[in-house]
């Protein structure tokens, strides 16, 4: 018999419960994984790379007409990104609070086999309204594809400018375009393969992503600072 998770209040109560659970951890020990300080200062430093010195970011800044426009772009992006990530965090806190009871935990009751499946399960379990799961799926794929497309394009541009241009000094613009398009296809295939590999990674995929991004992005930020 399926256990019905208790409904102890409106959605704001779930958010409040999750916020209190998070804010209660003000531990200064750097070895503690999730603390208030780690999620504010640490993540703030991590985001310096994608929104400040990454290739896609610099490419977007370079597309503006002037330095003033580039600064205006950043000042516009910062509050928008803060709102997006704040809403994302509130969603995560809501899911955490909703399944906080041991008999509601999808992993414990066997509803999911991977911790990364909890949020899609939450959508199907709580927001079981015709059309809502489809909108969720469309939004998720839209966000993923928009990000992947810019990253794949940036990878192709980096490989051409830093590696292949010197090997093909007499390449015409048309040939360079064909080569970069071919690189986009190659990196797209590799991204798809990595998605299947990520399915086998134990634990939270977000944790692995942030760890790898911090390791790679930290060195890039360091080089920019030294420059």
C-alpha cells in the first residue's frame, strides 16, 4: 500500500521549512559540504568564471558595440541570474521539505533508482495535472539545448582559433566555416555520449558538474587575474 505523504501546509510552508534547514548550518568548517557560507561565497566565486571570463561570456561581451554596452549587459544579467537561481533553489527546498519524511523519500520507497530522478518524480507526483509534465519537459529540453548550443559553438571556435588556424594558414573563409561546422557536429556527438555516461555516475550529477567546473574554471580565473 502506498504511503500518502502528509500535507502540512501551503507550498510556502515547504519553502520555509527548507530555508530553516539550510540557514541552520552556519558551520565554518570548510570540510562540511553544504553550509550557508559555502553556498554563498563558494558558488559566488564559481560563477565568476562562466559570467566573467569564459569563452562564451567573453564572446558575448565582444559582440557589444562598446565597453559601456558590455558593462550594461552584465548589470542587466546579474539580477536576472540571481532571480533564476533563487527560484531554482526554492524549488529544490520545496522538494526536499515535501519528501523529508522517511516514508515519503522516493529512494526509500523504491519509486526512483537514482537520486537525480527525484525532481522529475516530484513533477509527476505532485503536479499531476494534464499538460504540466509536458510543459516541464519542454522547458527542461529548451534550457539544456540553448546552453549546449552556445558551448558547442564556443568549443568549435576555440579549436579553430587556437589549434587549427596555424595548421591551415591559407584556408578560405568558406573552408574555415565548413571545418567549424564539422567540429560542432563532433562535439555534439560527444555531448550526447557524455549524457549516457552521466547516467552511470553515482550520486548527484550537479555535484560532479560543479566540482569539475570549479576545478577547470578556477584555473581560468587565475590566469585572467595574473594577466
